[in-house]
């Protein structure tokens, strides 16, 4: 890792260490996994790639619910001081993701897909990598508090955004599509098992 990447990793660890959410998603693992995917599969090179990697490490630094107890989210000035204005710009882009609880999940994700298509290549690669991590977690550790139909919808709706970014990075897209298919296959098998057992 570059000196700047190591600096961002230090702050990501400080911010997210010990945070678990959903059905057992470990925040720091999610951030590190997203970053590793960007670093390994990015279509970017040189400084542009370094900016994407650093932004991936810090892309949840504004979200209070993803920050460890006793630690404050970073301010925009702090991010700029730590990683520079270019990294801050990517994180600010990602922080504008639309949220509209009045729409169905499918409608929400269609809106998010349109939004994602307007972002910088760095932000788009981070979104693709983040969705891969989400799919991996839902495939391997589905939230036990949620019904199987919820998990099925989870994969299907988030794939709307992934499909919208298909041409941004075909390598990341193919990993996401494969992971989604594996997750849906697993959920369908669980549904069949419950059905054969005579339970809903």
C-alpha cells in the first residue's frame, strides 16, 4: 500500500473497528473487502486508482450509524486533511445516494441506478465493489431476522444498480453477477427445503 493508503486504512480501522450491523455484517470487513476489490480489479491506474482505493477505505466515514462507539464521524475538513480534496470529492459523491422511503424497493433502486450512472469512475467502482461485499455477506451469512423473500428481493433490487454500471468495470460486474446468482440459488434452495418440510 502507498503511504496515503496506509494513512486512510488507519483511520478506517479507528472509525469502524468493532461495528457489526444487520444480521452480522462486520463493518471493517466490509470496508476492507470493498477496498481490496477496487485495488485488485480497478480499471483505473496511477493516481486515479490510488484516489479510488483511499475513497473506498473512507467511504463510510460520514455515516454515524457505521462508526464505533466513542468515535466521531470525520468532517469534510478532516477527510481533506487526511486524504486530500480529490478523495473527499469521491466520498461526497457517494454521500448523495438518493433515499426515498415512499417508493417501492424496485423504484428506489431504479432511482439509485440512474444516480450511479452520473458519478465519477472511482465512485462507480466503489459502488460495484460494495455490492459484491453485500452479496457475499447475504449469500454466506443471511440475516436470520429477515424472511427468505426479503433476501431474494435484496439480491434482485441491488442488481438493478449493478446492471446500470455493467460497462464501468466488466470484471467487477461479472464478480457481482456471479455472487448474486450464487446467493439467489442458495435462497431458493432454502425456500424449497422449508416448503418440503411443510413450513412457510
